[in-house]
């Protein structure tokens, strides 16, 4: 279970309320302007203009609480600086590889922790990641033509973008390889098969990297009784999930199927 739902709000050209003085309020104004939003400094003006978000950065606790209440009564979502109990949403630390945007949040627990994680990732992710994303966006029509079936198209992308793939996300020149990859023979068909995970414990941290990749790619996740929800949560959110009897082996039906065996299962290997 996650404590909050991460969302990306498009605010370009839209009014966004930012209240308060000092560096905290100035930082929120810069953030809104960076995303193309129109900063509104007065609560009622923002409400009248149809604002949907409000950043409240008052030093005074009573003023922050009062404006939070007014904003919520008007239907706005509120972020109150350094007051997590008043927040409807929190502001993550952002790693910008436009159009790729990685948001790192801690649910308001520690902005410093989120920042340090971002700095580590900054050193790992190539600057060319944005160019790869832009190239894939431009190639959408060609991708649909090459793989008309959505499942096959996703599997081809999963294989190409994975470690060592033709479009490995960590390679600096992947964006230059898109055209050649589309012209070549895709290997998505090889991924339309079944894989089996035999759990060694109920701790998702005990999954191997290969098992994590299977779960992150699977179209269907079949699981035996006793498999913990924390394990299932490591799969794609939009993957189909189905409970099966202990020892059952459902057919893959041309899709990427992962079968999760509970501990002490006596089922044989998947054909």
C-alpha cells in the first residue's frame, strides 16, 4: 500500500495560488512559474479565476490554517509548507530530463532525503534520456505500424529499453538507434511465454532482479494462495491478476504470463 497517489498536474497557463512571504513562498512561486503556471498572490482572486491548486507558505500557524480551510472549502487542493497535517499533496524533489520528469517524494517525512536521492539519480541517468523520450514520441505512428497489437508493442519496447537492449535507457546514444531498431526484426514474440517465480519468503526484497523484471513486464500475474499482496504490488499496476489453485499452470494465451508460487508449493516447472 502507498500512502499517497503520485500525479503530474499540467498547470501551464493556469492560475495557481501562492500565499506567503519569505524564501519558502518564493521557492513555490519559482516552482509554479517553472511549470508554466500563473502565480496568483491573493486567495479570493485565485478562487475567482478558477485555480485548482494552492500553496500556502505563511509563517503564522493560525493564518496557514485559516487560509487552508478557505481554500479547501472552495474545492482547491492545498500544500501548506512545513505543515504536513494540512497538506492535500506534497511537493517532490524533481529530476528533470525533459520530457522525462522523475519525482521523488517522502510523503512529507524528509525533504532532505528526497533531495539526496535525486542527486544520486542525477549522476546515474544520462542527459540524453529526454532525447530518447522525444524520439519515441515522434515514432508512435511507426511503432503502431510495426506492432499493431498493443501487447506486442509494449513487449518490444520493454525488451529494447531494458539493460543491454537496442534502446537501453542508460546508453547515451539510444535516441540515435530508434530508426534502426524499428527497421530490424523485433523480438517481442519471444516474450509471449510463461515464467515462474517460486517464493523463498514473503518479503518482496528477496525477489531477484530477474524476477522483478518479469513482474514489471508481465501482462498477466497468476498467483497461488498465500502469496502476499506486497509481492503482487511489485507487478505492473495495469497487469491482469488472477488467483489460481496451488499447483495449477494456466495457459499463457500469447501473453507474457508470470506465475507466482507460494512457499512450499509442489508444482512442477512451467512448460
